[in-house]
């Protein structure tokens, strides 16, 4: 029976990895539909190349930092238990690769291509797995201290903080260091609108992400006998709550409508295995409100040119999700228990601090030594100018 279980677990987590891999198409189309047409090629190429760079960085460095595992054994050793350890790496890689995919949306339309790939290698190889190992592999004794002090570890079942808040808070210093797109904010205080180039592509990206998210959350059990339908229903309820609130507060704006479900899903990741479905609905609804309010405030008042709103969507909604797990996971509110609000607060703050510091360090050094931003001519013609030179003919250039 152990052989059957090993095979079933390997297949279970492999299917999850494939579903999350498909989510990267969602990231690509979400960005593709949001940025201006002259930058669409760059968005597509950047997501794919970042995923490949993430694979190399996580395979050789990041996975070992987080879990103490390397892949320099012989093939027959790696194939033990139906290759479960290998597909577990694949599954967790798709989480790690979400970090640059998140950042990509914030820095779109003015970031240089090759410095961003260098940032991807550093972030996925060093910064992300440092916090991942703390939360999911009990590195450095943080979880043990929280358990002894507050009676529960920091609980993040599917990565509200480990993946989303970390990605969003790394993106914030990158956005600030890059500065706004040229012409976005005027000297008289006005804001130039850059509306989405394709609502259908934006919607397609959101739908791909929504479907894949059920693999993101449910398969985080990492074993078939630990799979729980509560996670699926909670994901559904948070998605619905985020959509309806964002639709209402966003006054039916299609950008808010299609980011609302993503806000809800980001927030429910942490506590999807311990919340009651009604708690998940409220968690998602609050996340939808956070996204609409903070995206509008950051863009219009604070002049933070975060193109896809990745800091409010992933950074703030992810942090809310970490805290919400400590509220709606409590038995007093219908949850399964096993969580402590103090642990959730401290774990969330730690994740935000590591992400913000890591993002500032990586992007600050790159800005100082190689530069992050396109020159004015390249930015005017489109962030994918270098790709145009390779793939286009003079006749087609003007159409792009």
C-alpha cells in the first residue's frame, strides 16, 4: 500500500504544480491586458523568462535554503517514493516563481529587462526562501518561539504572507525606486489616465488565475490523505466576497471587478484550512475593499505608479490574510482553532519586514550599479523595444 500512496501523493502534488504553472499564463494575460499595447510583447516575454530564471535559482540555491535539500544525488535516489521529492520541488517552485510574476505587474512599462532577470535570480534564490524556510520548515526557531510564547505557530496554509505579501512588499520598493511612468503625473497635480489596453485579455488573465488558485490552495496539503474540501469551499467564498465588494465599491469598473476575486483569494490562502466558509466570505469581502480603496489612494493621492496595483492586491491583502487567519480561524468564530492572533500578527510583520528590506537591498544595488529604468527614447517607443529589434520587420514596427 505504501507504493500506491507514494504514487497517489506524487500525482496529487504534480497536478497542483501543473495548475499553478498555468496560473503564470494568468499573470501574463492580466499584465498584457493592463499595459499599453506598445508594451505587450515585453509583458509576455518577461513572465516566461522570469519563470525559467526562477527555476534555475530555486533548483540550485533557493530550495536548499528553505528545506536543506539538494539535487546532486543520482537519478535512482531522486526517483524514490515515485519521485515525490522532485514533484514537491516543482510544486513549491511554482509558488516561488510567483514572486517575480507579482513584481512584474508593478514595475511594468519602464523597467529594463536584464536587470529584472538579475533581480529575479536574487529574490527567488535568496530572499523568498529565507522567509519560506522560517514558516514552512521551522528554520531559525521562530515558529518554536511563537508556539511557546502564544500557544500557536504562525499559520499560513497556502501563502497569503509567504508568497503574496512577500511579493507585494518586495514590489513596493522596486516601484518607488523606478519612479512613475513618464507623463503619468503632471506638474499641476493632474493624473494622466493609462486605461487597460484590453479588457478581454485582463479578464482572461483573471479567470486563469481564479481556476488555478484551487490548485494553489487545495494542493497545498501536499498529500492526498490530507486534502480537505473545506479549503476549496473557503477559496470559493473568499473569491465571491472579494468580487462583489470590489464591484460595488469600484462602481462596476471592469479592472476592479476582475481584481476583486484575486484580492479575496490572496487573503484566504493563509486560513483556508481553518476558517468557516462565512469567515472566508468576510475575509474576501474585506480584501476586495482594501484593494479598491488602497489602489485608488496609492495611485491618485500618493502618486505611486504601481501599474497593476500589486502592492495593495498582494502586499496589503496578503498581510490582511495572515491576520484574518488569526481571527476567523478561532473556534469562537466558527473556525477550527489552532491559531493565535498574536502569532499571526508577528509572523505577518516579520514577512513584510524581510520582503521590504530584501526588495530595497536588491533593487537599490541594481539601480546603483547597472540601472533599472529604460532611457527616455526606449520608454517612449515601448518597453519591449529590444525585442522588437529581434522579432519585427520595418514594415511591422510601426504597427507595434
